[in-house]
């Protein structure tokens, strides 16, 4: 019998409606798995008794025959950057060790309104500033596939939680790839929706926003289920002002046109190249049209750093001066680097952001989707300096952001929806991710295409003999 913790969200929701599994059983299974896999260090806080109380109330609704939300009784976690009413939100930092928000963030409120039950807050590097989920406040979160390799970041705890069955769904955040990077490292699905599609009102600058909240799950169908509950405009969000976002779905007989971006000015690991090329062959087997495209994304890194470092300097500069001992040394270094930028630097970064948006729009005028690796290499070894340089395929590959995840952060700046899904494993058995990108507000089309491709990839993998050489 499949453990309840290992059921998909879709199957669990159906079982709860059928009264085959109670919400309390679902919550207890998730809490038990959190305890069993405590060595992974994926959670900052686990409000177990509150979750049990909410599960009992959810069970009452089932037994009375009340109307049930799409996520009724499903355990979910929230990254520790996102506000949760009555549950500690520390930002991964000792500075906010005792911070208990008085209200849920919009996405959290929508998930709970749909019946989901919060089981905990997942780990994040301090203020989400780096792609490794580790820090002096909580230690290191471990990749369930290999403790010697990073789980990614900054939504590392969220990715580990769903990968290890500690809740079917997780809410992550993505300021430069922070949903998609750990999704690729941990072999799960992560969706960064169109800017404004899921409101994120915690960002201090909503007009220059490049930070997103979004779902993470073990498969596309589960991510889609959560996405539908989070989607919708909010009059307080300058990018969420449409009365209703346009509906575009992938037709049953439609064959998407894919612009395949294998390299974007970077060095690519051979295992990653083999996996994503094989995924595109599966797309072609479905009748989809796949054509190579060129787009230099690596050169955008210096401009992205202007946004990142300036924002952290503006938000945390005073803390860095008054209580530096409470901050991660790599965060301090990032803040310090932000001191040297001028208003002209910021304007030039905005110009580069606009130019990148125009280039992506030109490509998506000819294609329905852009496909690429999510990362240039599988999960990196733990212990690396996040501000240092790395090697990929035995070659010096510059800094981690421009070398390891040049495919992700540009789409935070352009606002396009992007999704990472598993597409294979490396020769060392580490997960490899494929990224799909679509037009603004073509989120449902993106999810539909990803679901169809994931089925094809899973079927193809199942047909490979166990003794085959990959």
C-alpha cells in the first residue's frame, strides 16, 4: 500500500472527497514523514497541533457534505520568506527570529481558503540571497538524492519537502530562479508564473518587481492544481490589474512550436545536454516542432546583480552596520557590493532588462515555448562559495549565477512564466531539469504543455530496460 505521504495531491484530494482518507490522516502522514526525515533539515517551524486542529475541522466539513475547496485537506508548506499568520516567518535570519506575522500573504491565504492545511515553514538562505539553502541561523538543508550535493536555493527547503513526501505541495519564491533551481536539483516541478499572475505584495518595490511566489510539487498535475488556487488579480498589485487573465490552453491536437535554447553563452555539462536533447526528441515524437534559437543571457548577469545587491543594500544596509554578527557572511558581502552602485547603474540595468524583454518577445512571436536546461550542470557539491567561481565539465566557468543558472534569472526580469520539470538523471544519479518558458499570461498553456511532455518523458523512461546504458 502506498504511504499517504507519497500520494500525489490530485489523488489525495480525490481520496479525501471519497472519504477513503481523512484530512487528519493526511496531516499525520506528512508530520510523521517530517519527523522521519528530520536529518534533511527542511523546516524552520512545524505548527503540528495547529495543523491537526485544522485537519479535524476539515474532516468535519467532509462528513457534513459541505462544499470543499480544490485543496481541501492537503498538507502544504510555505517558504520562510513568505508571511504566515500566527506562524514564525524569520526570513532565514536571526534578525527575525521572533517575527510572527499578523496576516497571511495573498498566496498563503488563497491556498488555505481552498482547504490546504499549513504544516510548516521551509528553510531558505538568509533573505533568499544565494542558490544554496544553508546559513548560520539554521545550518544546511540536505538534498534527498545526495547529501554531498546541494539541494539548490533559495526555495531549497520547499523542494526537499515535496521530494521527500513532507507534504504534497509547497509554496516557494523565485527572485532569480529560486523555485526552478532547487526543483531541478531535487527532481521536482517548480513554476514561476507570469509577473502579477500570483500577487506577491511583500516586495518593497512592486513596480520594479522581479520576485515571485509559486507552487512546487512532485509532478506537473499537482503544481497545476495549486496554481489554479493561487492565480488571480489583486488591485494592490500594479501587474495584477486585469479583471481576468486571458485563457489559453493547449488544444488536444495542437502541436506547440518550441524554440530550443541549448546554450546561452555558457558552458554546459554533457549529462545535462544529453538529457535535454533527449527531451526535445520526445517532444518531436509528439509531433511538436523544435527549432534551435540563439539568445545571450549570460551577459545580463552584471545588470541582474545591480538589482539584487542594491535591493539588499536598501533593505538591510542599516542591519549590516549595526548587527553584522547576526548576518550570513555571504549576505554581508552581497550588501557591501551594493554600496558602490549609482542611480545611473540602476537605470542602465533597467535598460538591459527592457532589451532582454524585447528579445524574448521577438522569439515568442515565432514560437509558443522556449525550452532550455534549467541549470548548466546538476546539483553542485556542498561547501562551495556561492560568491566564488565554479568548474563545469572540468572547465573554469566563472561565477555561479552566470555559469550555473543563466537560464533562470533573466525570466525574473522579463516577467515571463517559466517552469522546471525533471527530464532525466546524470551519470551520478542526480536529477536534471528542463525549463519551459511561455508568453505573458500563457501560464495554463505552459502547464498543459509541461504535463503532456512529462507524461511522454515518464513513459519513455519506463520503456528503457533496467540494464540499459544511459
